[in-house]
C-alpha cells in the first residue's frame, strides 16, 4: 500500500473510522488518506481519536493497519 495524500476534511456523508470502526456523521472532521494498492485507489478515513494514537506512537509510522485494529488500543 502506498499513501498518495493525507488531509483533514469535513465529511459530507457518514464514514467509518478505519482504526476503531466508529461511524461518524456530518459535519464531523476526519483525516482521509488516499492510498493505492494493486492498481486500485481508495480512501481510508480516521477519526480524531485514532489519529491522535497514530500521531503519538512513533513505532507505528509506516505500518499498515487492518480495519478496526486500533479498537483494541482505545
């Protein structure tokens, strides 16, 4: 998986957080990472709480996470 871009957005429809699977509804702000993998491009959304976990853990930089994997750490 290769990250193409990363930014904070105000969502216009409900999205699940990739880290904790929580559903956030508009007008929440979420981090969105655009990725490419095996010729496909997709977006992964992160809630603020999961983003803070990722930002605060220098050992997870560059790691790939399965859907809901951070749920165990919250």
